[in-house]
C-alpha cells in the first residue's frame, strides 16, 4: 500500500513486520523496527505507474509467524540458503551496481539449494535524473543503510502455508531467429556465437539494427527469462543481468504497447491472484511508458532488477502465500 511518512512510522511503531520501498529521503527518517527496505522513487500503485519522493510503498507481512533479518556481502550472500526457515519465505534486497549484486547474479543459478527455499526480492535503485543519487538497502532492525550489502528478511510460515513465486513476462522470441550462445557466465560481452559461428556481438547488434530495448530471452523449460542490455561501449555489450554458458538466447519480438501486453498476459493467467509482494522493472516502466498505467493487482516498487530465486530483468515478479 502507498502511505505517508507518518503512516509508515505508525506501522513500524505498532510492531508490524514490513517491507518498505521509497526514496532515501524518506527511508532515512524511519525508526528502528521489524522492517527492511530499498530505495526507489518509481512505483506501480493502485492508480498506476508513478514517480514520487513523497510516499512509501509498504507490504505488511501479517502472515509471518516469526521473522529475522541478516545482512550479507559478496563473499557470504549464499548463506541465505542456510539461515532461512525450513518452511518460509526469504525477502532479499540488493543495491544496484554493488559487488554483492553481481556475485548473486552470476552464481545464483548454480546454487541448487536456492530452488528449495522460496526467495523473492529486488534490486534497489534511484532517481535516474539525479546523478548524485545512490542505491541503498536498509536493515530496519538496526536503522543502518548500505550501498554494498544485501539485506534479507526471513519470514516463517504456518505449517500449512507455502510461498509461491511467479512472474509475468510479456516477451517471447521468434524461433526462426538465429540462436545466440555465449562461452561464459558474464555481464560483459565482446564475442558470441550466432548459429554456431563466432561473431563480434556489438557489431552483430549494429549490423542487424536490433532494438536493444528488447531483451535477450531464453526458454527455460517453457519459462522465458530475460536478460537486458544496459549499454554498448567501446565494442563491449554490458548487461543488467548475466547470460549463461550453454543457454540458447534470441532477441525478443518487439512490443508496441507494454501496458496492453501486461493486461493481456494477466488476463490469460486466469484465476485472480493475491500477491503479498510484487515488483516491476524500471526498463518496463521507461520503455513502456507505464506512468499512469495499471497492472492490477500487481503493485509495488519499480526496480533495477527482479529476484525470483535468480536475478532477472524486464519482468514483473510476485509472491503469494497459499
């Protein structure tokens, strides 16, 4: 829910277990309590996409029997699979551009235990028009913020409850397009193989006049996972999330109306969902002009990356307790 600073403070002081997303100017004013948070001034609210530094988006985790909070660096971030509840949900927030975020992005798919423990979250960001802005995460139990750490909130569930994590991806590929593969798990690419032939990736994109607002997509057993292009500089293609060795990628089919595609995809999903948390990517917000557009019932922070076990891009991620 979207709330004022005073309302957020009241919720914290009443002892509620909370996830909070807001501009740093608001998060820094919150008292200690049972909460974690991350920075962003972009949101999808019940009124639609909005940029604001005057309100906070709060998720109350009233389903949790218990909770704990931990902070991790790049060398121990995967302790999350050891310190979570046996039947629980891990809420993970990491700052954009931090080493811990890069480490998690590259290695999470290789941590088999991660798939046994529901893990959802997002990459915190900042006002992209303010060059002095910095992504932060907050451990509300201590009131300390970090630009280089991950913060995790472990939520204990009732024995008869389960956390289910899902995503809404409006992108798909054209199976007749060339297959692109990479030799390493990496966030920076110079060379790739197109239909088995090695080429310069930046030159390939330029020659084919590929719209880099469209992500690379890979079919993981029927589930499409996106990898978005950040920049192309000095012959190097920089990514928001890594590509992985041995996975076949293609560029997504261009989309003209993001909001309509989300609406159609949500309708196709059928049964109404009741997410306890959801987030959507800043690239969808910007490229799809989502300001003022709704993705009901999926409301929450607009993020610089989404976590559904592993790091993904240009995707709506949500979690339900069933």
